[in-house]
C-alpha cells in the first residue's frame, strides 16, 4: 500500500484560498485573527457572524425613540438585538483577555444604548441574560 506524501496531507489542512475576513472598525487584525482561530476551534461564531451581529444591533439602535418598536414589514429575526448580543457575548467569552477587551470596547456602548432604550420585563425568567429580560416591542 502506498503512502501519501506529506505535502498532500498538509494540503488538506489548509485551504488554497483563505476565507475573506470582514474588517470591523476599531478591531485590530490580531483580534480578528484570534476570533477566526477560536471560531475554527468551534468555541464561538465567526468574524462574519460578529460583523452581522454588530450591524443588526446598530440597525436596531438607529431608530428614534425611547422604546424600540420594530416595523413588522422590515423586521426579520436576523435583526433581533437579543440574538445579536448572544453572538457578541459568546465571542467575548471565548476570547483571551486582551482580545475580549477590544471587542468589549465596541460592544459595551451598544449594550448600554440598548439597556437605556428598552424597558425591564417583569415576566422574563430571572436566569436569562439581562438583554433577554428587556422589552423592546410593545
């Protein structure tokens, strides 16, 4: 039985074209690389999912008013800020300290805006994350 050459074995490990990583304003390339490494290990979402979550959260927060009422025509589950915060917090929890602080510097102001513009839900389960215990729809 013939054996495979070491080059052919290595070729399977690494893709010929690396996947394109979206650029996120405020995050250095080293942090984006760490997110990619952690997501390949299966511990969190990808950089593209993070960019989508940040976009969804920002899209939700640009709407005027204190209590955010989504438009039923243009709203889809992909724009749910609670889902976005789930993805972002999963990424922050999976990253090492310095990289997590870089991501938190972007996410924390958006989280505080979400907290300020929504109301507490007295009927939400107490063991869920704080963003799931907020009312953003009336």
